[in-house]
């Protein structure tokens, strides 16, 4: 077995151990760790927004949100 194959085997063994440890945790704890909140500029600054039309919503997104969030239509 060469070094690359041994490394792959070590990684698989490590992943299996991590998976088994995660699977042994209670569901409530697994769900708590499953979701990571990431602050989204502008979107997270108010609890909600409403728009009369989809066109109004898209226009607001294009004007106010950073392009990297992926909400722009341009």
C-alpha cells in the first residue's frame, strides 16, 4: 500500500469515527449543531419586509442587497 492509499484509509477511518460519534448524540443536540446562523447584511436588520408585487421585491433586492447574497436579478 502506498502513502496516498494509507492516507485515504486514515481519512476514511477518521470520518467513520466522527460520523459514529455524531450519530450517537441525541437528536436535539444534533439539530442544534446542524444549523449555523450567518448574518446577512440588510436582510437580517428587520424581522420581515413585505412588498406589493414581485417586481417591487426584485427592485428592492437590486437596490439594497450586496450582489454576493445572490438575491439580485441583474
